[in-house]
C-alpha cells in the first residue's frame, strides 16, 4: 500500500487474515488458533483497560477461559511468532516503512494477571509489581 493511501474494509480484512495466518500456525492445537485470531481482533477496538473478560465479551463468550488459555497454557513459540510478524511487516511495509512500538506499563497489585511481576516500569519510574504490554 502506498504511503498516504487509505485501505477499504475488504483490503484491511485480507491483510489482517494474512498476518494472522503467520501467527496461528505456531499454535499446536486448533482451538488456540481460533482463539488467537479472536483475541487479537478484541485488542483492536477502543476499549479502555482490555482484559480477558472484556475480550471474551467482544468475542461473544460468557466467560474468559478461552481468552486466558493461549496466554496461560497453550503451547506456542513466542520467539517464532515475533519473527513471523517481523517478516510479515518487512514484506508489507518495505524498506521505507517505519513501525514504532512502545511498551506500556500497567501497575498491578495482585499476581494473577498474565505477566505480572516485579519489574521496571516507566509508568511508576521504578521497579514495581506491574504488567508490561
């Protein structure tokens, strides 16, 4: 897609499906593959404070278990997924494309959310119990 050009919904859907195809193949079972696609789609709407309950609601599930499973217990190779997404972006952004990713820290009091641990987060400016997204 040329710089400064918009994309219609069908074009966006086709590119999204291509990107997802790179990722879902890294899950060993069919159920986590389907959930991964739904999970990522759920992250896109402008919903504040996304969590597995909210993602489940967007997907039409009564409970968050299906959204939590890929994060908690599904077998997949995060490094290979990262590499696949990177390759996809290079292929589609080309040499002139720029992708800027900035992590965001979320202060957490408990230990039950995925990825919560004592770690440095710029949100607090120090090491705190946090989740980085």
